[in-house]
């Protein structure tokens, strides 16, 4: 089932770094930022992760939990987190369950070949587990600030 704006997220379970089990139920009462990115240790994804890292305290202060999601395995995620000193957990979606559920798997052309890739996207879930905003096919520059503003606006509206 695909999440729909202004509707509660369907139930699912995912495993993140540090042995964290992510389910929408487990994070009721907190605003959740789920950001999907193509691949650990690549330039755009590294830049995006660093920007979320550098604003992490602001997200926490605004009552939000941040999770990065990619198809990389846990070993890759652990190394990526360690290298960049990321204060948030990364979900290993090796079977692409979340990627398909959120509709971020797209056909891309890479070096003249069609490949399945992940469209850089971010989803904002409110403290009641309702999907409140989504950004798809985003550009890294300025995106984290935009998401933080949406988190703060959500808090004001509550």
C-alpha cells in the first residue's frame, strides 16, 4: 500500500542501524523525516547526509526524528554513518520494500543504459503517524532547510 498525503501511514517494519526497528507505531508522538537517497558514499548522497547531520540538533529541537533510507546493506550504512559522524540512523532497504511502497524506484539512464534507481525524495510524517508532506526528485541544495521549516510549521499547527 502506497502512503497517501494526509492519511496515516500503512503498517510496515524496517531495520535501521544500531538495531533500531522502525515502525510507524514505534514513533507515534514524534515527527518523522524519512529521506530516501540513491547510494551511500556517493557525492550527492554524502552532501545531503552532511546537511541533515549539520542541522540535526535543529530537527531534534523541533521534535523530529530523522531516518535516511537506501538500498545499501547494514555494513555499508554503518561505514557511511561512521565516516560522516551521522547522529541519525539509516534504514537498510535491501529488498526495496520501502522504496517500492513510497514509489521512489524510478527508471534512470546511466551511461546510456536503463537502470532502476532511487529518486531522491523526502517524506514528513506527523506525530500521529500521518503523512503530511512529500518532496520528490529533489535537488540537494537548500532541501534540508525546506524540510526543517516544514517540521517547524507542523509543530506550530499542532
